């Protein structure tokens, strides 16, 4: 029922759409930063306990860096 009400609404004002887009683009970097912190901090401690440099956890920032970090941690040679 609510979906039908959304479809029957008048189109959004272009100025309002621009405002919504600007708010979204302003909040997006903050959301990305929070998500990165949530992921990097545990891997910082995992790398430290595994005997690697904790700075290795920053590989999670680059694309496919998480795969590199997983392989390094999974196939460590008897550390």
C-alpha cells in the first residue's frame, strides 16, 4: 500500500533533489571512514598477535588488499 502511495506522488522538485544529493555526498565519506575503522582496528590486533607489523592492516584500504592480507595471515610460515 505504501509503495502505491510513493508511485502516485508528484515528482520531486529539482532543488530538493539537489539538496538530498548534496547531503548524501557530504555524509558518504564519513560513513566510509567509520566502516574502515570498524574493519581496520580488529585486523590491527590480529596482525600484531600473529607477529606481523600492525601497519599491514592498512592493506584493507586498497582494492583487493583484503585478499592479500587474508593470504598473508592464512599461509604464514610457522610464526
